[in-house]
C-alpha cells in the first residue's frame, strides 16, 4: 500500500469493502512492567487489554463482526518498544468470507519489536471459507536482541467445505536482514499442484511457528521431524521455523504445541 | 546469444551432479504420494509453482547481473529447511566447478572465491548462464525445466515407471514451465529497482517437511 493510501482517514468504506486499522504500542514502563500507550481499533477490529502475567501486557483482538469479506482491507500494527513484553491473541478464529462484490480481501499484519523486547503474536486460526479470496501479508521487523513467538494457522474451508482462495506471505527481518520469506498459496485458482503430493496432499490445516531467540545465534536448535506432518527447522539467523500440516485445526494445534515444547523454555 | 550453449547448460548430462538428487520425489514415493504418472505430474506441477518459480527467478536475477551475495541471502530466506539449504549449496559448488571448466569467466571465479562451500545452485546457474553468453530467460528456463526433469527421471528409477510416461509428464508440463519462466524473468527484472523482496517466495510445506525426514534416512537411493 502506498503512502497516499496510508494518509487517508482511518476508516473509509470504499466501494465493495471496509477499510479498518488496529494499532497497539507497548512500552516498558520503567518499573518492570509494560504499558500500552496506544491501543486503538475500529469497526470490525476491536482491541482489548486483558489480564497480563508478570511484566507482560496482553491484548486481545476481538472481532466485532465477521470478516474480512471480499473487498475489505484490514491492517493490524503491533509494536513492542525496547524492553517491552507484549502478547497479542484473538478471541476467536478469523473467518474469510466472500463479499457481495467479487473483490478479493486483504489483511496486513505489521509487527515490530525493539532491542530486548518480547513479542508474542498468537491469534486463533484463519479459516478460508468457500468462495472467499484473501491475501494475508505478515511482515515482522525485529531489532537485534528482540524475541519473537509467532503462530499462524490456516484452515482450508469450514468442516467438509471446499476452501476459498488464500495467499499468505510471511517475512521476518532481524536487524534489517531477511531470515524468512515464504508464501503459501492454496484454494481454487491457486497455482497448479497446491493440493498435490508436493503441496498439501489433502491436508486441510497448515501452520507455522516462528521462534526468534538471541540465544539461537550461538546455539541453534537441532532440525527435527515430528511425526509425518511437522518439522523444526533452524533458519539462517537466530530463528527457527516450525512448519506443520494436519487433517484439521485441532491436530494442527497439537503438532505446533508439541514442536514448541520441544524447543524448550527460553 | 548461442542457442547451442543453452542446450549444453540444460543437458541432463551436464556434469554438475544433479542426477544424484530426486528433488523430493524419493520421499514422496516412499510416503505413497507418488505412485504413477498422474501423481508424478501433480508432484512436478506443485514443485514447479513453488520452489521451481523461486529458483527460476533467482537464476534469472543472477543472469541479469544482480549481486550474487544478495541473491544467496534471498535464497536462504526462501529455503527454511536446513537439509535443502545444504543440498542447494552442494549442488551450487558442483555446478560452479563444471561451469568454470566449461565457460571460464571472472564472475564465476569471484563466485567460487566468495562461496568456497558453494552458493545456492540457482544463483550459480544464473552466473553460469551469463558466462555462457545466455540471458535471463534462458537461465529461468534451465532452472524451471531441471526442477521437473530431475524428479521425473528419478521416479523412473524409483517406481520403474515407463520412461515414455515420464517424458509425457514433462511434455504436459511445458505450458506451466513457459509460464513460470516468464514470471521469473518479470520478477527478476524488478530486483534492481525494488530489491530482492520482489522475488517470489512460494513454498511447499510437505516438500520442506519431507526433505528434513529424508535427510535422516540411513539408506536412500538419492541424496535429496
């Protein structure tokens, strides 16, 4: 999105879709805790502070209406300033649905963490419903010495339903250097072979965990395979990616939880 | 440009070590996901539109003269599997050696000096194409085609598939290879102005997971 669009009034109901933003800024309060000087949502994107634990501030994304629908453009920005600890979750799964107009939808997530900050981005699943067409762009920029735990889970269709079209790109930069850039494209109209033996092979849930810990620079986690559907993979940088595929959301979550546990406590 | 040079570089017998790799086909055969010509075709098509287009775009960008160090980093970021990064570098080192002997060129010498353990194979392929006097589209075609011909040849051995059927699969993928090569060159052409972030990054989750499992097998026919 260009700067021109960025400067527009926050909430614009463009023809065929809703434009909505949510912003969270977490700052170390100087007394061992984390404050939230910015906590803003609008329209379908509401944000609530929930009970934190210890020095961590917790925020919940609350969907005030279902979406994104075709033509919608949502942007969520979360920043953990140096030394802050922020955990962002969501109250429910996000359901991508077709809109009244045959336009695609877009969901941008921008995550930033400063030196010594700890950012946990742990939303519930994204469900790609039949007929929907959604592009998700997740961009993470970390300072050297920041920590990250990010989980993404994509579920292709509601129970027994054909999926919609879903494209999800995830990039992670540490100290300006890109350590992960990957895109998953699936559903009707996606490039050929997405559901074949090299793609998802009939699995209807796919997920990623990205774990960034400064300690991984000296001691990267060992690569390992967990069952048939998941692998822990140290990246070229102080980070690891867990990729998992499963028949459904429940089994996917179990695989990802197991993989995270295998990385030990930091 | 010499069309004959393209044939030399694209020849499956070019001595760059590719014959020892199945491009994930061995693991897919073992898992029962590739069993015949139809499933081989689906496998190859999926591979072509994910890792295939990524590799082709890296090769095209290298052929255009983009800094190989930048491209090698972009390849690392697009290859989360450490087993596949190791394979890509080993194949890159072998291709560097073969290309330097075939088309001596200072850029190949510089690449070998900068990456003694090998750069990612598609990056080397692009530089080799430059050394051979070929262009970005040639490099993209070489990369995209070898990305499907490797698994097809491997499956002939793994499943005793009829070689006529395997070649038929490659012929049916021709339109997809054309598309991928064009997309790869289009993206590569934007790198100079917009950086390597414009290169495609499409991934195939099962290929990554299976590559990690395959690397741990005690006995296997192919190195990857």
